[in-house]
């Protein structure tokens, strides 16, 4: 990974594209003038306020991202109903818990993404994220509702697995001890891999893949 | 959008704002207040949305955008300041106190089950 | 019943649902016993409630320009909400606002204690 040094045009491109898109959306009209001014402002912002590199080295998988977003939407809807039920069940206080979840990936980006997605789903809040050991401390609103402490941990790990499947390289996934993407595996030449489908439970070492 | 919908949403959001306001008043800590204010902002965003839907005013949409973007600044600022409180409130409980509390919870849980 | 009627009914339903979620969140914030539980209640209108209300508003206004802007509103909220939630939650824990007696399991306190014993030795 190249560190330091000025960015190349290629590295700047996605950020400028995003800023331009924002600018055009602010004005609500796709015209040449808007796009040009947007690009100029994007470049200006990138020059005046450069962001630190996050070092994204991954491979975006369309299926993985679709699964990640779809499951996230379902999770948010279901968890909202559960939390609403908790709020309306008068006379019974929720039994919360702070659980420790050691994540399997080794990237700051995936740690952050997992934490963000978890805290957007109602019913779980990231209290503390320990970067060096890649550990999240998650507060669960009501342990019986989610089905026990172990289930809550498995949920967080499943979230991380979906993030990895959506964005990580095959090598990263293998390093995290997860089987390769299921939809890739069926095409590959791994005959016994189908039996090792990880259903989100943390099985240290068991899910490791021989490369 | 019918008047009935406008009134229903208005009543729901007003009730939400009043409840959030009561939590702002009761506290007990600054962090509880800021959480309640977040709900208050959500209610204000909701009010603007129904107002915009009712009157067809498109000019309120940028206000929604600004509220969604800036709403978190207050929380973050206050969360930073939350560290600067008297020692009595800042410390994390000592092991003895935690053990005591733990034992209490476990006993209560056993009683329940 | 034509298309615009259906859109109007759908937008009304979405707006009422969003308002209802906000109210339930406010009830939760008032009723729950400790800071972290209240924060759980507060995340709800920020995410699902906002999505519902913005969808309702987009249907009611019905122009694509506004729809894009409302998508941005949701996107901004989704980006900023976790930041404040994490900051408040962490500050709450570090300043001792979290009532350990309400927690079934508290592994962060366990770990902090282990770390402190390690440091004492």
C-alpha cells in the first residue's frame, strides 16, 4: 500500500465524482453549468481539505452488496417494531446487556462499516470499539427479545460476514476465517465447501479455509 | 392529503415533542437531554414534512436537508463536554461496587425465573 | 381510483406511520430507565421513521427533483446518526451514566476490570 505522497488523479476521482453528484442534487437540475461548477468545487474541497487515506483494498461484489443492503433494510424494519414493542410494554423494563464481540476481519474500514450498520439498527448500540484488537462492545436493549446473548453476538458477526462478502477480497475473507462467498463457491472447484456454510456462529478455526 | 391526516400526524408529533420535552426537563444527565433533543429534532423534521406535504411547499425540503445534516453536531459537542464533569460522576465503578451490583442483579434474576 | 389517488393514500399512510414511530420513540425516551435504553428508542425515528416520512413526502410532492433531495436527507441522516449515537453512548459509559445494575451481562466492565488488575500487578 502506497502511503503518503500526493494523490494521483485516479485516486481523487471517486471523491470528486461524489461531490459533483451532491452539488448537482442540491441544485436539483442536471445542466452543464452545474456539473462544471460542481467539479471545480469538488477539486477545491479536495485540495483545501484533503482527507486521510483509508486504504480501501477490496473487491466490490454486487450480489454481496445487494444482500448486505437488503438484509439491513429488513433488520431495521424488524428491529424497529421490536423496540417499539419494548417501549409500549409498560410495567416491564428491558434487560439490557453489554456484550464483547471480537470481529474476525482485520481492516479498520470493515470494522467501521460493521459498527455503523449495527448502530443504525435499533436495539444495538456500539458503546466502545477497540481498534487494535478489532473488538466491538455492543449494548443490546433487551436480551430475551433478540434470543439470548449468544444470538446477539452471532448477529453482529453475521453483519460483519455480510460486510466482508460485499466488499472484501477473497484473501481477506479467507484470512478472517470465513468460507468464500457461497455464490462463487458453487462455480469453483471446492467439492466439500458447501457443507461448511457459516451460519453466522463464531466457530473459531472451524470455518477456516485451506487455500 | 386530507385534513384528517394532517391533524392525526400533527397530534402524534406534538405528543412526541411534549414527551421528549419532559425528558429534557427531567434529565437526569446532559446526555439524557441530548438524546431527548434528538427525538425532538426528529419530531421537528416530521412536522416540516407534513407541512410540506400539506401545502406543497417545495422550499421546505432544503430545511429538512440542513436539519438532517446538522442535527448530530449538538450531540457530538455535548458528548465531548460530558467528559468534563466532577470526579464523582466521571469514574468507572470500582470492582467491589460492580461485584455488589452484579450479585444483586443475579439474585433478582434468579428470583424472577 | 387513479394513480394520483393511490399515491396520495400511500403517502398519507407513510406519514402517519412515521409520526407514530416518532411518538413511540418519545414514549420510549420518557419511559426507559437508563441512558442506553433511551438511546435505542431514539434511533428508531432517526432511521425508519425518517425513511417512511420522506417516502411519504416524496409521494405527496411527486417530482423527481424533490425525490432526489429527500433521498439525500435520508442518506445524511444515515451517515450522521451513528456518529452521535456512538459518541453519546461512549461518553455515557465512560462518565459512569450507565447503570450496571440494569444489565444482564456487562463484558466491557469485566474487561476494564481485567485490564486494571493487569496494570496494578
